[in-house]
């Protein structure tokens, strides 16, 4: 049994994750651990963006 993936929905969720991570990163200016960890999260999100774009042929921001 195979599961069909909704690429558009996946892309939207990744965009939401990115927005939340960017907001946390901004809020972390006075909290270095938050700043460092959100930078790592953003790097992982970037990899997801690239993966989804490869499959869907979407443009990466």
C-alpha cells in the first residue's frame, strides 16, 4: 500500500516552520542558545525546502 503525498501541503508546512524559526531567531537576540539552535533548525528546514523543490519543481526562496 502506498501513501500519496500532497506536495503543496508539505511545502506550506515547511514554509510555516521556516516562519516560526525566523521569528524565534529574532526573539533570541538576547538569548544566545536560542539564536544558535534556531540557526540549526533553519539549516534543516533549508534541506527540506531543497528536497521538496526537487520533487515538485518549485522555486526555492
